[in-house]
C-alpha cells in the first residue's frame, strides 16, 4: 500500500473568495494542497462539476463551514489518484476516479474519502465524468430509494433540464416509468430527447391541470420537486392514491400555507425530503454505493449518459456561476483546472 508521502508538492491553484456576494467575488488563488488523511485519495482534478449549492455557498448560505473535506467550494470531481492514505483499500495510484467531495473541487487537487470514489467508465473523458456524481446519485436517491419508482408507474419531474432533473429523466425512463417533465418551452425538445414522454412548459401551462388531463384525473405516482413552496399544493393535487412527493430543493422558497391533512390522510400520500449536504459520512457512502451498484454499468453500455451544458476554465468560475444563475443551461456546467 502506497501512502500519502509518496507524492510531494505544496501549493495549487484554487478558487477562493474573501467575502460573500455575486459571482465576481470568485478569484483564482495560490493555496496549500490538502493534507491526505488515512482514508483519503488525493486526486489531481481534471474536471469539476458546478452545482446550485456552490452558488448558495458563495452567497453565504452555509457560512464558512468545512464540509468534511475542505472549506473551499465545489462538490464533485473527476481526475486521477496521485496519493492515498494508509487506510485506503481497492484503489491505486493513477486510477481514474470521479465522486462527491465535501468541498474543495474548485482546485487543481482535492481529497476524497476512498469510499465515495467511483471508477470512471471506460471511454469516458473527465469532463463527462465530472457531470455524473452529484446529479445522478441525488436523482437515484430521490427516484428509486425514497420514491420507490418501479416499471409501469408515472412520475413528474420538475426542472427537468437542470443537472439533477436531466439525470432523473434518464433514470426514470430506464426504470420503465412514464415520464412527465416540466421545463421552459425552449428546453422541452432536449428534455424529450433524454426520455420524457410528456413535456410541460411551466411558463405557459399550469402543470397540475396538465397532469389531471393527461392522467384522466388520477395523478402520478411520484413527483420529484426542486421548487418548493410555490408548487407544494399543486404537487399534492397531482399525486395519485399512495403517491410519493420527494422534495429535493427549495428554489422557490420554503414557507407554505397550512396543509389540509385530509388530502394526505385519505389519499395515503407520502412526503420525503432529501439533501446530501446534511447527511452523515456513512449515509453519503451508502448513497454512493446504491447508485454505483445499480447504474454505473449503464454508462458504459450507453443507456445513460452525462449531460454537459458548457465547460469553463477554472479561472472563469465566475462566468460558470453566471451561466448557472441565468437558468438557461441544460444539464451540467463543468470547470477544467
């Protein structure tokens, strides 16, 4: 077993910021490389995914917390292993890996718990690999683990052109479900290409009315929602008996009117909330394993594929954030150190 001291260097380029604010606060800096702990892989980052949580981090939503691996920004990486801790199993120097990190992805080097790392499928480049971990693990957790979606059921996926949304559409289709998806009208063709059976332009149509009409008033079995308060009542009205609402985000706010519990009771509805950042390390490892064991081979055979919207150099992280905040992207935005 090769240990951390086999790789010696001291500094790296990384994105940092001295105050919370707009994308312009993001600056390229020369910072110390992360020290390798016994369970860590040190990865030379070839590509890093940009996530909505990164914008919240920049704006001060999480404060200056260390998320487990770094206080720097960034939650997912793809690259090659250049060093490892004494407790690492199964990995070797030079292995191509991708995975979710607890901060630190916006840098030339990042550390990742070896149990969170996944092998990059053969033939896939680093940019594509960086577009997989956060969105597909989250989508699997919402759809399959919590939503219990199975073949023959119906699912409504909101924000279907987003990173997690585009992953969820693919997974739902691979599960054998009938997929309803909301997105801006200009993005609906792309969403249908990913596997959506019915696209709903939420800017022109009330999705609850569309679901009632398309299902003969029955509703769908599962809803994956990132919006929150503005959609909550209509989501419940769009669920069939025994339906499951999985709340993944709160982009539209968190405060809802008082819920009439009769609908919940008599229609046997289930409401779940999920967010990875507040999970324990053991739970994050379990989430990664569930996804890896179920779906990783599906990328190698082409059934699933990462959706990359755009690629920016690390030094242009501010432009990448502006692209995300424009809400014009489809799929993942990726940085390349």
